[in-house]
C-alpha cells in the first residue's frame, strides 16, 4: 500500500506540473494555415513566366506593328496614365512604385520618361495583369 500511496502522490505532482506547462499552439496553427493554402491552386504558369510572356508579346507587338521601334505609339497607355492621374492617384502611385519610378517623377507624362523607365512601367503593368489573372474568383465579402 505504501508504494501505491507514494505513486499516487508522484502522479498527482506530475499532473500538476503538466497543467502548468503551456501547450505549443504553433503546430495546430501551421496545420490550419496549410489547409487554407490548399484551397488555392495556380493551374497555369508561374507569375514570373506570365510576366515574361506578356513582356515578350509587347516587344513582338512593337517589332511588327510600329515603325519607330525605339518610341512606339503608346497613346492608349498615355491616356490610361492620365486617367489614373485624374481619378485614382493611389493606383497610379502604386504602379510607379512597382516600376521603381522615383516619387519626384510621378508628375511626369509617359512620354517624358526615358526608355528604361518606360520599359519598367510597362513591365509593372504586365505584373499587375499577370497577378489579376491569378486572383481568386469566388471571394465573399463579409457583411
């Protein structure tokens, strides 16, 4: 009997010690997070390969449809930038930030940028296009 009383006391102390130990919640959180990622799948090319494809298509469009290869007609893009400048300055600033355009140059028109800056702006637009194609389609707004 004595050994069982001692064992009971030890077991009781062990239970108290275990109650004081914090359980690590990270494994459960990681499992939940991993389960949430499984709901989204990209069924096509990677984001980088999509952007590269759009950039190649833009270069091909220049070589086939534009006489002045170093300064092709981008009147639609010029109009789009002016539209954003008048209607949604935040989106325009996001576009320029993504393109790596310095904030001191955000007031410039598209034709005032140099060749590298124009290419950066077009690449940034292609990044947004490629990302938009990958956005989830069935999003529910909490009400």
